[in-house]
C-alpha cells in the first residue's frame, strides 16, 4: 500500500542579510546553506543566486529561485516553502516549472486569431511545397475558412465550429474534405508547438464523404478523328491547338505541357525530360520524380512549330499576351469546352482522358503493361525496380509511342492501321 506524502516540516533557516552581504567571492563558486536544501550560490564574480536542491522519486534535482538581492530572504523562503509543498504532493518542481512556462506561452499564443496563426502555418509549413499547392491552400483558407472562423482566438476554436464550417460545404464534398485536411494540419502544427492539446478538426474527419474518384474515359476509335480534326481547325490560338496535339501524342499531364520549358527539351535526341516536383512549380510533375518523354517524329514536328511561335521565351507554350509567362491550364480547358459546345468533343470527355485513350489502345495492342505504366509516369513504389524499368523500357517505350502517333495519324486519315512490330 502506497504511503501518503509527508506534510512539509518546519525549517530552521540560518542566513541573515548581514551574513549574506559578508559573503565574498572565491576562486571557485561555492554554496552557503540556509536550510532544508535552500542555499545561496556565490559565483567567482560575486553574484549570489538562490537555489533549492531536493530529491523526489529517488532522483536529485535543483531549481533556481532568483538572484540576491533582487530576491530577498523573505521571498526566497516563501518560494522555498511553496516548492517543499509541491514535493509533498509528489510534484517535481523542475517539471512543474517547465509545464508552467509552456502553459504561459500557450495561453498567450491562444489569444491570437486563427487567421493570424493560419498565416504563420502557411509561411513556415508550406515554404517548401510547390506554388500550386501553396496557392490552393491559401485560396481555401481565404475563401472558405477565414470568413467562418478566422476571427476566433486560436484557443477557442471548437470542434463544433469546424463541424459547422464543413456542413456549409456539404454541396461541394471534395472541397469539404480538403478543407478538413488543411484545418487538421494547422491544428496539428499548433499541437506540435505545444500551443494546444486538442485538435478540433480530427474528430470531423469523414463528416462529409468524398465522392469516389471517377476514371477519365478514353476516346473511342470513332471519336478520335473528329476530335483531332476539330482541334486543328477550331478558331483557338495556334499555340493552344499545338499544346493539345502535343498532349495527345506525349500522354503527359496537362500541367506538364503548359509549363514545358525549352531547356528540358532536346529535339536532336528526341527527348523531353520533365523534372520532378520542384519549389516554384515550373514544369513540375504530379509525382516528385523526373520523367523522360520519348518524342515521336510527329511530336518533334509540333515542337518545331511551337519553337517558331514562342520566340525567345523560356516556355514552349507561353501565354498569348506575355511570352514571359506559361500557358494556363484553363486555356486548354476552354478549348475543350468550345469543342463540346459545337459537338466536336464528347461532353463527358476531359483532357486527362487523352492518357486513358493511349492506355486503352496500347493495352488492346498487347503492349507490355510495364511499358505502358512507364510511359504514363506511374511511379513504381519499389525504388530498385523503378530504376530498372526506366532503363529497361526506354527502347520499347520509344517504339510504343511512335506506334501510337502513327496510329493516330492513320485513324485521322482513315487509312488502314498497322500493328506494332
């Protein structure tokens, strides 16, 4: 059976102001006891500091009370008796002091608004992410979060506030789940800084169900020719039309084409090396790994036209108004919307469906799945196998892409389609 903590006993203190003032510095620091662990340490400089040496749970500890004469005898002994009372309750004074300091810091930090702390989180935690990721988070915070809970003190944001915010976004479930994730990350960061102990967003995970992802449908063979011919003849800007054709033939992601840089393209070796995810987002991939695109003769022809149109721009497809800025992804979206409006493109078809079109045709042709996955830059999780695939499948990937470009040409021209050798 555990024994109850002993009540603090009376202490016969020894020091007086006269004795303390008579203490002179020595070649080494020394201590003069006042009683029951309370003592005055005299430094070689002559400064004097009150300290309390104690033992709790079989461990020795020492805590500073303050410098003399700023902390006089009466104050030092009052604090000493308070510390003895803590030990009698089984509380380690040093640990309690540390917790008190954390609590004081947290209490002050919790008074700042959630918006102020959210901006700190953006500047510190999103400094190394891409521009695109950062801008998305900032937009969600500014448009959806701050108007609802931005003015609340950080320490007063309750799970019910998060719930009400997410309920208001129920008609946009994808946004609601992303906003919940951002909130959870912000409060987790606050917890890691020891500013809060409860994450009010964690309990709201799954409150709004995210719809199941829908695979982008490919173009059917009979839809390919009308689509390509419409892209080539519509009244969109020629750079936009070329960008869509390159998207079709290289089967990369839309942002890769929009942010393609000439420095990454070698027309002589017919390669386009897309860098991995980079801070700034200039030509980055969805995956944080570099990817080599093997350019077909048709893709090279498109890039040669783009070179003449881009002038001295670093971008393969700069905006119409400024050569110093890359084409926006919405530009391609607008072209697709235009084609859907005039019936040249299926209403349920999206730019990403061009990747599905290649995958469908390639798999139907019997091209090895690993080659298809390599071309689509679907990263192999096994690092050794991923490196092997990149080297092993360079030649078959080049052959497969050229077959695909030739097949697109054959479909558009209405000619017979030759099988891949």
